[in-house]
């Protein structure tokens, strides 16, 4: 979870660039403003579009397309795992040669970046393919064992359009691998961020508060307490951060005086904002109050981070300002609207999918059993042609009207509102005549 790192006077080291303390000419105010504004915009794009795509992801019909759900236990362990990973990377860079470590990491993120970028641009590229495009379906399947013990290891389905997107993403990957250019780095970083917001889902607001609260402490400790995070951010030659040159106006695309923002400061608040968007949709009020509130809170928190970083000329833990804003603003809105209970009781993992029957309300049962049976018979027989009744059926009807043969109301009440009449009809037809 690297935080925004910048020193507008001395300049910040490029990822993988010189870190020996050599100072650079101070950046111009215009260049600094352009860099900060670009970082802010690049952080907002994956959050906004990733949150929208997370809604479609939650409604996916295929089990393979379902998102990864973060539980409260996962959220509590995440800061510990992140701390161990960060410290391990720091020790690796201190003990082993930085060149070989970055070479290994570059190959790893080269593959991941191509897949992430391909998945990101696939919905957009589908709009450019002609209707008569020959699109064939493919499946990549790896299994282990045989017979009844056979189990799937990889089951990946794709088509010709996905192959085209994969080819375009590979061009960016080769560009990044050969040049380590900051534009290629940002393309991969934006793809990682958008995929993270889309595919990582918090199961409820309480879990989000646990995750953000733990990383709030994590970020403060590793930025203010030690130099571990800043050292790793400057030494780690991988697209785990967004960068933008502060001397772009002077040097153009070959600029190398970078301000940076870690992807964790985008993805972690982003999955919480996406959760609030799904909560908005679950309220069925055709408003996105909590989503827009948390989105505005993120803008405020990141803007405050950049402002304080510029004033004090020191790296800032962005989550120090983002976490209180992203949690506090929506909670205040919920308090004002009286929806705190609904917010904290919402379960994202229990979302009702479009193809799943849902019980919106229980039918109201009032009146005597005889009047209920009469109204039920009228609704069942209304749109259909009634068959002639035999004498035994007429006798059964008379018994029902006299209250001697009562329907099972408890079984009717347990049926979903969309099909309880059909359930009652099946029960009726199964009785012996």
C-alpha cells in the first residue's frame, strides 16, 4: 500500500531510477500542479468505472465470473500479511542485487499486466468489432488426476475477440518490459486498479471498516515510523504505483522527476466505494447517494493528502486522510437519513441475482379460510378455462365453503410472493378426488 511520494524541490526518484540522493532542478509550479492533478484524475477513473463494473460482476450468471469476497477474518489478517510482504521486499532489496530482483518481478508483472489490461479493454473493444466478425469460442482446460479423482486446475474460456485484446495488451507489455516507460507503467497500473475494484468485493460495511481501519494504522506506521515503504516504492521496478512527471513541460515524454501514488491507495478505498454503490442499488430508490458521497470524500481525502505533502515536503500515508473521509462521510449521511441499521446490515454476498427467485414480501392473509379459498379459486380460474367438475369435486368444494376442509395456510405463506398461488394449486391438485 504505497502512499503518494513526491518532493517538488528535490524531485522524487523514478521507479527503478537513481536513489543515491542526487538532487534535481526544482520543478515549476505549473509542472507540479499538472502532476498532482493527473495523479488525482488517474486515481478516480478506476474507482468510478470499477465500481460500475462491480455491479455487473455481482450479477454474473457464471460461477467462474463471480468475484472474490473479502470476509471480516480476511480483513483482519490483511494488514499483517501486507506488513510481512513489505518488510520481506525491503530485506530482499537490502541483501540481494536490486537488478536481479527487478528482472524477476518485471517478468511476473509482464504476464499479469497483459491479462489485466486485456480484461479491462475487452468490453470497450467489443463495441468496435463489426457484427459479421468471425468470433470463435475456445477453452483452455488443465485437469489433474483421472476418472472420479479428476479435478480442474485451470478452466479458462475465451473467444477470438479476447485474443485480439490480448494481442494489443501484449504490445503494451513488450513496451513496458523493454523501456519501463511511465506511460506503459500507468496503463498496467490503471488496469490492476480497475480489476481490483471490480473483482474484490467486501461482504458488508463492517468488514470494510475493519479493513480500512487496519490499513489506516499500517500506512501510518510504515511511512512515518520507518523508511521501509518509501524505499520499496522507489526501488520496486513494477507497475504497483501510478507515476506522473513533474518536469513534463520541460522534458516532454522523457521526463524523469516523478510524483507517485500507490495502487493500494486506490484499490482499498475503491472496493469500499463500490460496496456503497451496490448498497445504493439494493435500496431501490433510484439514487446513488452513498456512492457519490464516498466518491466526493475520496476526492477530498486525496486532495488533502497532496496539499499536506506539498506543504511539508514529506511523503504522506494517503490512507491517513482517505480512511476517515471515506468512512465518515457516508456514515454521517446515513445518520441524517436514518439508514445506519440498513447500511450495516446489508450483505453484499447475499445479493439477489436477476435469475434467482426473490421474496420481496410475504402475502397478507386475512379473513376466514372460506373467503381465502374463494378468492384463491377466482384468481386461479380467472384466466383459464374451467374444467367441468364431477360430483365428488363439487362435494369437496362444499366442504371447503363449510370450513370442513381448510387449506394449509402455513405452506402458502412460506412460498415466494411470485409463485404462492401456483404452489397452492399444486397442493390442491395432488389431493385425492
